[in-house]
C-alpha cells in the first residue's frame, strides 16, 4: 500500500483514520508458518485488534484465536472461529466467566490457584484445562508489558508447583496444556528456549500434557536500526529442542504461539491532519487533529512511531514536537525531524495496527476515528467514524 493510496483514503474517509493493509498481515503470518514445524499452531492474540473484519481475515489465513475476555471469545465465534480453535486466557476474573467460556466449549487457561481450586472442586476432570505458569523470566521492552517477572500478576509461580499438584490430586483435575507468556518485544530468541526448558522440567509433573503454549512477544521493528525477532532461527532452535526432548523422554507436545502485535502492527497506518503550527520560544509544535484518546501508546509505553508528512514528502527537514488536541500533556514525539509541516498537511504514524484503535477512548468527549481495511486493491470502510449521538447513546438522563 503506497502513500498515495493513504492520501486518497484520507480524502475519501477523512481524518483521523486507521488504515490496515491486509497483505502485510498475510506476510507476517506466512513468516511464522514457514519458520516453524507444520504441527505448530498460531493463536492470534485478539486484544491487539478486534475489528470483526480483521478477525475474519486472520481466520481465513488459517490462524487460531487467543482471547483474554469472554467478549473476545464471542467475537471470535461470530467471526467464524470454531470453538476448538479458541483459547481463553483471562486474568483476575471470577469462576462465572470461566463457566461461560466452558459453555462455549473453548480451551480454558487458568492462571491462579484460587480459581484452579474452585474449578477443580466443582468440575474435577470433566473439562480439560491449561495452567498458566509464571516462569520468573524478565522479558519485554518496557516494564509495563513484561509479564513473566516475579512481581507480575500473571500466571502461577513455578515455585507453587507443589500447590498445583495438590489441587490436581485432590480434585482430579485434567491438565492438558501448560502456558507461559513472558512479555512483549522480546529481542533475544533464547528467552523462548529458556522458557521451553522450564516447560520440559514442569512436564514431568503433568502426565496428561498435550500442548505447550509459549505465548508470544515476537518483536517488530519500530524505527531504523531496531531488531526484529528472528523467527526462522527460533523455529530451527525450537524444533531441535523438541526433537531432543522426544528422544530423551519419548514424549511429544504440540507447540502453540500467540502472536498479536507481530501480525497486525506493521499493517496499521494512523492518518491525521496538521491543525496548527505553533512556535514558542523553545519549540515548534505540530498540533494534530487527534490525541492519546486515539493512540495512547507513546504516552503510555513511551513507544516510538515513525511519523511522516504525506503531503510534503520532499520538503526541507525541520525539527518539530508533535502533540495532540487533548487537554492533558499529549505528546506523540519530541524534537522529531519531519519534512516541513504546514497547517492542513496529512501525516501518518507507522506501525499503528496493534493497540491503537483498540485502546482508544472518548476522553474529552472526542469521537473515535474510522477504520479502513485495504484489501485486494480496494479501501473498505470497516468502522464508521463516531458521531455526537454516540457519546449519549448509553447515558440515561434523570435530570
């Protein structure tokens, strides 16, 4: 998808607008499927982007689905995923939500002792489950997205193995899968191998084990010089580890991964308009017609997004600070070199497919943007821009 196409989409659908390139998603998925053994299953982490059209497209590529809420499960079923291709991995939910997922007959992943005991006491071995382990491996580019360290709320500590075993024995739990997810933006592929070794050690305590889920965290490059997870090298190393383990023990497991950002991040382009150029004594600001209510990642995670001027791609380079129109500190980029920006120019944020629209809000009573899918050479509106009445539709006036 070219920048000329993005400009046409901005003209047709207005700004701000999220644009997703279907071909990019396909390329990322095929990188994975060509890098790992054909038996490996990939579960798209729906929380990255849940537009129903994206879910349908990824399902048609052959992927499975990883869900963290019961509504993501329902969206997955509505998109056409069969229940055996959906894994439900909630966090800090009560047993009622687990039971709702059971009724939908999806794979269930339990990540704390309390729910494990409640589930076991009520259902015993009547419904096979996964157990999410916290391996105490620190990984992830930002502490806010690292989930495998000792202070994380996610998973059951490897040091609580005896407790898990007691629950299994006393309630006759049937554990068919082990799961761990250490974080996002993992640069060192050996982190996965370290986790896999831990899984091999734990497997001795789970006689009915069929599946080993390594989560994800495959890194995508956000700026020049960034590393990307070498999935081909990882695929070779993982296959060797599994083969060696099989030779030593006679046991085989199906390997699962849960790519989210890796599949959709690079497909996404967030297109905005420059509202105002404001020069102060120290800084030249580009104020755009969006804010962290549409793209919170830079403020929330200190994430970096390449920003480019689509309207003036050959203009002289100048230094700007790009800010939004929200009444809070709302900075997308400090002291960034951009081709000269004029009021009314169209700018684009790259790598905006994951956790962009998905984390958007109506803060300041601003409206959420439109979403467009570029598929088979044509731009398709897949979510209309909100209107003023959308702000009021669930409010109940009592005064």
